[in-house]
C-alpha cells in the first residue's frame, strides 16, 4: 500500500519543514511526499528540497485547490492524503496504523479522528457517513485517505473557494457511490485558524455550503436545517470552538453521533 502525502504551500516559513518532518518520522515507509509550492520567496522550501522522499514541485497556481489538483498529477500512490502546512500527523505510527486497518477492508475513503491543537480536544468522526452527516459536516480532509480513482475522475472543483474539499467528498459519496470507512484513531494534529476560518471566508463557506448541499441532498436540506435550528447549532458551534468547553463537547458529540446511521 503506497500513500501519496500531498502538501501545498506558499511562504509557509518553518511550518513546512515541521509538517514534512511529521511524515518523515513515520515507521511505515511506503509513501511519497509531494510538496507543491506556489512560488515562495521566503526560502521555506530549501529545508525540504534535498529530502529523498520529497518531490518538490514549484509552479504558480490560482488557489489552494488548484494547487492540490496540480499536485495530484505527480502522485503515484494508491491513496492520496492532503496535509496542510502547520498540521502534522498525530504520531509516528499513523501511516502504519492506516495501512494495517486498510488491509482486507474494501473502501474508497478511509477517515479518522482529528486533534485540534489550539482547543486541546479531539473531534471524533462518526462511524457512518449518513446523509445528515453529509449536511452537517464531513470529516476534514486532514483525516481522509482517498483512493486514487476518486481523483482520476475529477479533482477539486475550483469554482468553490472554501468548500471544494466538501463538494468533492459529497460527489464521491453521491455520484461515485464511494464506500467510506471510519478508522477509530487520531490521524492529524490540526493547527486551526486555517484559510476557511477567517471571518470573510466563513461567509463564503456558508454560501457554498448551501449550493453544495442542495445539489447533492435536495429537499432533505429543509429537514436538516430545521433540525439544526431546534438543536441550537449556533450555540453548539461556540461550545465546539471554545477551549474551555471543546473537549467535553466533542466527547458528548462522539457518543451521540458515533454510531450514526447508514447513508
């Protein structure tokens, strides 16, 4: 089982090397790292360009998702995994555990849990990807391993500025009939405060969420919107993003949604 670890960057500073080092520390050796740089001027790529496991691709791009699509053209692995600069693999055995879990399991997407560094809490992913999970929010791309065939059909839709990875996940589930399986362990150490979390992009994210969910879920969205209102979604979001309450909230959510429901 060969993994293609894809890292896109632009003037990432020291975080690029830290992210790459978290991959190089893995006990499992059958992987490649593709660093797709948009033309950094801070010298950050110098620290990784001579690593034998790293393929450095320097090329201008139009966006984060355009850079990811470019990187996929160089990938030769069986599964693709996207790791942002500033995010790390949770420990040195992550790829070993993923490969062991995949052995004998037939699935197109394998996803795990996410440790949120700034909140000191772990977001436990649901055991099943139900249609409500698809509406609420799917697992972050930092915890997802995608079969290469899911990107050979079509990559990220770059018309979506913030939610292209979300659209791709739903497209895989509802157009390609992908099978997604939960791996019950932590995959990534997530820094937070990413591209999609700024105030401006949060508004864009909400607009794109409506477009994508209506495309793939249709009239179900009306029911799910009502459920979110009744269950006090704005308050729950504040709790989830509070350092004081986040750990407790995610433990409770993991218990409630862990068993999920079949799609």
